[in-house]
């Protein structure tokens, strides 16, 4: 615990001998005065993930006036991925809460003030008042009664040059003069510096000029860098349907929306592959009593296939190079209340299915409680999405930013299959679609990966090794 600095004092033992001669000691006016300032620290909104730009205060675990120690959780913050406890890095007293529960603040903004001692609390409260007064106020909306801008004054037309002068004619004017047999020497030029224009020739030939229809003003004419005040945005927001309720995005939904829009800039392609699952279903029946789920079996099979095809596990983030990831971390999409999150099974190729199942159970529990740590949802190198458990037979998944591929697994259903000898039988088959980043993964790479994945699923004994 940090102790307060000792008060500054002047004692006889600390003074030079030449100053101890007299009874009274007068400090030199040149000596600097010691000023002990109140120690007030700000608690800032932390960045709990690489994509977080603002956070929402879920609740304050420490109230104003509470004394806290270094490492104590003082606030619960909702990031774009999870709810996390935020600890203080100093001892002190929570003097003022700047952002109340339920409100949001950008990353790096002060959300509370911490006073070192009781004597500093009043100074902290005064600082809180200053911060609240210093918040920028929104500019009032433009008034509808504002006077419309004056139309631009048309530029004065150039003075015509009298006929008989040696005005220069434009090529088109010369062509028209020859066509209509007009002598250019007798034409009065109205162009810049007496230049004879096609209109001048047509006028001399007695041809009525065609009326030009003025184009309608376009919103695109407004430069993007300096939009006009009160102008209509490019993408006009449609009015809500009568009786509908508009609900703003949560932090998690906003993050999902941002990632999905960002993924549109990646040139992705998709490859599908049918896989027989009879032997995988038999293995699942044997191990499900031990807590092993079908999702874990699929994640393990994908990790083993990625170990043989590392390019599918690679990533491209700058558009100029790509990275071979040394770890195979399988992110698995999980639907939770109010959004979607992808807990990560790290080093899935190195752990057996029983350890993976135990780890997966813990991750899902933390995900549903919004207690995942950043490394537990942001370190994936390949994503698995399994809607087959809901009976969906096929679907395409959107590639997450920063990953080379995502696998969409459909349901396993009885299907009539013909063997190489032409005999028919009914077997369980599922369809798997993989979306990949075409900048680093090519069609042949993805086809080879799916062949390896299919061999592991159709002969799954290697999953138990």
C-alpha cells in the first residue's frame, strides 16, 4: 500500500551552521516553496479487445466513498465481446463516478476519479465538476427558417468581337461554316478573345439554337469532404414501418456488424464436399457419455486436417503478405443471448478429445455468462460453424476478418448411396461448405484440405489417439 509522502519541515539539524547562529531563521526569498499537491488518479475506460472502441458500464462494484486496494475489481464493463471486471492499479478512495451504470464511454475516457486520501476527496470532486463542465456540447440543429443561400452571380459573357476581325474559329465552327457556306470573315465571334464558336456559325446561317434543359440538381454534386449543412445523406434512412420498434445495436451486435461489413472487402470463394458419417456417428455414441460432443469431434478433425494443409490455417491482414500460423486454434461459433461469439479451442490438434471437451464446456459456460477473456475469443486461426445440430442441411458462412477459412457443417441425414459396384444402400451423409480467402487459399488447396477432412471423418479412429 502506497504511503503518503512525509510532510516537508525545516529543523535545526537540517540547517547549515551559518544559519543556526541567530534565534530566528528567515528563509531566503530565492528558496523554492514546497507545494504538496493532492494526488488524484483517473480510472479510464479500458480496451478489452482489439475491435473495441467504446464500452458500456454494466455496474459499479465499488461505490463513491469506498476505499479500494490495487487489484480490486471496481467496475464491470460490457465490451463488444463480453462483460469483464476492471481492476484498479492503485490504492485509494473512489471519490467520483463520472460514467454511471448503463452509460457508455469511448476507450481511454475517464470513468471515475480515485483520491489517495480523505484530504484529496474534495479536490477530486472539484475536478469531477470541471470535467463535467468541460464536455463538448452538441451544436444546435440548423433552423428551418434559415435564409436560403443566394444564387451565384452569373459570370459576365465575353464581349463579342466585331465581324471582319481575324477571329480564330474552332474546328467544329470551321466544319459548320463549310457545311452551311458561311464566310467566317463576316461572323462575329462571341467566344473567349473573339473566338468563333459553332453557335456563332449557326446564328449567321439562320439556324435556331436548340434549347438545353437544365439538369436536376443531384445530391452527388455535393463534395463528400465538405457536406452541406442539412443535406440529405447518400444512403437515406427509410422511415420505420408504422407500429415498429427501433432497437439500437448492443456493443456485441455492433461488433458483429462491423466484422461482417469488413469481410466484404475480402475476395472469398466457397467449396462444398459431401462426407459419409456412419463411422463418426458410431464413435460419437461411444464417447458422448464421457462428455464429448459432436462439435468437439468436428473441431478435432478440422485441426488434424489443417496440420496437413497449413495454408488453409494461414491469414492475410494487410493485403500484401500472409502469415503461416504456428498454432491451430479452432474458433467455434456459439449463439448467445443478444449476439454471437466464437470461443477458441487453442492448439486443438495437440489435445485429445477428452481434454478438448472439458475445455469446450468451460468456454461455453464463460461465453454464456459473458466472462470470456480476450485471448479466449480473439485468437482463432480457423472457424467452425455447426448448424447441423438444428437440422440445417447446408449453408454458407461469412469469412471472419483475419482468418483464412471458415467451415459450415450441415446435418447428417440418411441418403441413398451407390457403391463402386453399382449396389445401392442407405448411409448417413453430411454436406460441408468451406469459405476461404482467395488471396492465400486456392481451389486446389481447399479441395485437398476437404479430402483429408473427409478421410478423417469417414475413418475416425485417429480422433481417439
